[in-house]
């Protein structure tokens, strides 16, 4: 999901707030600061306090709410707050999913399974942005609701 969002979120920001390249780069700097803070502070604290499974669940809920929320606002400050929750959700999901995967596979198959996981990730790193871009150009904000639905569906797997 994060691979699909990377480029499309920038298109949406340009469409809603009419950012030029410089303003968009400042926004991306802010997003990077969110990511660093969440990775260095929040993720470690959350996983230690609640564990991997709750971190993954909470991350998916935050991603879903963030994706829905950013489609419902055109106020920049509200958008930034909602985007932070989306970013926090991604931060909680990505590393904990890998951790859960490695914990639930016996040691002799761990390399094989993690390799398959990386192969799938590599495939989708090429495919997902193209599909997400196509969806966005066809459906505009509704594409983010589809992304939210996919994330929400993941809560039940």
C-alpha cells in the first residue's frame, strides 16, 4: 500500500492545494520528519508497550482513518494532521509485519519466506504506483477510499 501511495499522494496534494515544486518539496520534508520521528520514537515505544500484533492492527486502523480523512478535507492543517496519522499507521505496519512474519516461520525456512516476501514487495514496487496512478486519474479522491477499503480489509486477514 505504501508503494501505491508515494506518488499518488503528491498528485492529490498538488490538485487540492495547488502546490508548486518548491512548496511540495517542503511538504515532503515535513513528511520525512514525521517518518523519522515515528520510526525512531513512536514505533519502538509502541511495540515494547503493546507488542507486534497490536502495533500492526493499530497501524492499519490509523492508515484506514487517515486515507478516508484526507479525502474529506481541503483544509491544509487538518490534512497535515490526518496525513500524520496515515504516516504513523504506515510506520507501525511495515516493520511489525516483517517482525511477525519472521517470528512465525521456523528458522530453517525463515530466509526462504523472507526472500519471497521481498520478491513480492519488489514486484509491487513496479506495479502498484502504476495502478494507483491510473486509479487516481480515473477516480480522483475516490481512489483513496479504495486504498482505505483495501487497508480495512487487511484488518480481517
